């Protein structure tokens, strides 16, 4: 194993027979390959960096086992990827490529705002941004990225209020002359709780999906199988979908193990990475006895852990750039309880009584009353500033009004410091959040008050609180679930 980061291996240094702490560059990897007289190299367990090395290694005579570097390139290269989706008749969000500011403005006009801009070949969603206007786009192209003919920027239509779904699958189709003879098994479909546009390393996820219709799930299955056969994948593949209504769009495909594989493996009780390694070494899935999807009878919720309490004053909004430093899992037969367990594990347990502070952006005001009513029905007192309060009162809910920060005291921050608020629901107003929003969010972190920055997160919280109030929760080991 070649790994340049000692920290990631300190916990299980005995996984491999030999461990090299060397930089992941072409030269260093070739030296090790030659010195150890290896038979092959696996590039799909290390994220983006080894994938970027695959073609170069192959040119130098390295036997890349698993999915071929040519297939990896088709999935990574935007033009080749679009061509493949067109050939398979699979929808993708309208998109364009830009190598300079002028091209970016032309592309965004064609696609229509809001757009998601990002450099091609990036790690962890770095420098990804959702852009709402020409001025913002120009600023991004000038200051955020270095674009050029060989480093184009991707401009994708951002699907607002779409549900994102991550799919991890394992397949051996690349071993067969005729890909139709191979086996493809979807390990797990993970439905994100946050809206599309939150980086998948940050989003909370639910397995199996809880709001998707059977027809959407079948469409996702068909698209996944079609792409795995077309790319002749051997081993693991991850696909990110966005679902809007009954339409399923493909956002991206990675012919590698994704960060969700360990979570899916724990949830379904099958070691996907181990099976994939055996498949890459030449075994078929039929020989390994793994040919059927496993749909669990219980819910598994993945929640991310953030270091915000270490960085005072840092805004906690989730975005396409990844910020989490770890993740936890909640398992239960009841979805609400599973979500509540994941929140406990992530150090922000849900309150069972008390007061909820709501401050919702204009775009979300229409749905605010329905969410607030769920909390009122659970016996919570509602607290809001004038704008949101007016909407809630109109819907017949009883609300305690507090001042905005600029209007006087007592305001939300005073109540947070006095521990009079047990849960904060605060959705951001547009692109540049107002200063007092940030103060409220950071004070919530500082006082250890659970905070939801999306309405879908707030709905999940209400579900969790209702389940805990009704029946509490029990603890079982992972083994008891399998």
C-alpha cells in the first residue's frame, strides 16, 4: 500500500504486508512498483489522486487491475462523459465547459441560472460554487479558479430543490467479452436529507431511500446498470443522481470506491471493498456468491460530524465545498429513531421539549408553517422574528415574537445564551447571508444548541423527536441487525 498520509493508516497499519509513506506521484509509485516487482496495481480505493495517475502508470507498463484507465477517463472527461450519456439516452442537467470568463458567461446564458461552477478534476468539491448572476460568475472566474484550455471549468445547471441520491455498486462486467454476461449488484442507494448541492461528504443520508417512488428507484437501477456495462467496470462504481419529480438526472459517475462504501458495507453486512478487490483479482461475483441486492428491513442514517465548535465565528452553512471531519451512523427499525440516534452520535442530540426558534428565508416561507406545525403538535413553543412569525400566525399557530438583532432586546442571541431555545431552524437568505443570520448560527454552535439549516433537516428532526417521544429508543449491536 502506498499512502502519503500516516494519519489514515495509523489505525490499521497491518491491513497490507508493506506500507510505503511516499508521495502519490508517478515517479514514486513507479519506483515502488519496479522495486517490489508487482503483478498489478489497484487505483480505485484512493479517491481522485490515483485515478489521475492511472493513465500515466499504464503508459509506463503498470498493469492497472480493475476498471481500465480508458474507462476511467470516459467518466472523468466531461465531453466523453456527456457523449456516453447521450448514447445511453440518460438525462443530465444542461451543462457547458468554459476556459475563460467570456465562455463561462455564454455557457451560463444557455444553461440558465442558478449554475453550479467547478474546476474539472477536483478533490472534495474544492472551489465549487452555486452562482446566481453574471456578476458573481465573473468574480468566480477571475478570483476563484485558474481556468485554461487544459483546465476547463464546468458550468452545470443547478437543480433547485432536487433530491440527491448516491448509489454504490459492484460489478464484474469488464471481465467478460460480452458485458451482458457480467453481474452488477447495487450495494446501496443513499437518499440525501439535504437538498442537492450540499457536498456528499457533508450531507446526511438515509439507506434505503425513504421518499423515492418505486418507479424512480427502478429508473436509477436501470441507469446504473447501463453505465456500468458501457464503462466495463470491474470492481466498484459510484453514481450521484439528482431526482426532480419523476425525472432522474445523472450528476457524475466515479468508477471507484466512494466515501460511502464503508457505511453501505456496515449497513448491509457485506464487505464491498473486500469483494471488489477479489473481483479485480479475477473472481466473478457469482463465484463470490454476491449477486442479489440487499434491501434492509431497518433504516441506516449517516450523519456528518463538523468541527465548527473549534472555529468560533465560522459560518456553518453547508455548501458544495466539503467541511465535515468525520461521520457517524444511526440504525433503527424506525426512521425517526435512526435519525435521532445519528444526531446523538454527532454531538447534537434532539431536544424532547422546550422552544424552537424559526427564522426562514423568503423562498422557504411557504413551507415554514407546515414544519412549524409539526413542532407545535409535539408540544414545542414556537419563537420567531416578525417576518416568519406573521406567516406562522396566518396559518393559525401560536408564536412568541422576538426582536431582530438590530431592533432591540431580548433577541434570539439572548435567548440562546439563556438556554431558552432548544432547537434552531434557520434557512439562509440567498447567496450572501445576512450578518445577523451568521451571528445566530454561530451562537447556536457556541451554546451547543442543535441547529437545522435546511427545511428537510428540520422535517427529519421533527420525525425523530416524535419517534423518541412515543417510544424512546433501544440499543442493539450491528451484528444483531444482520
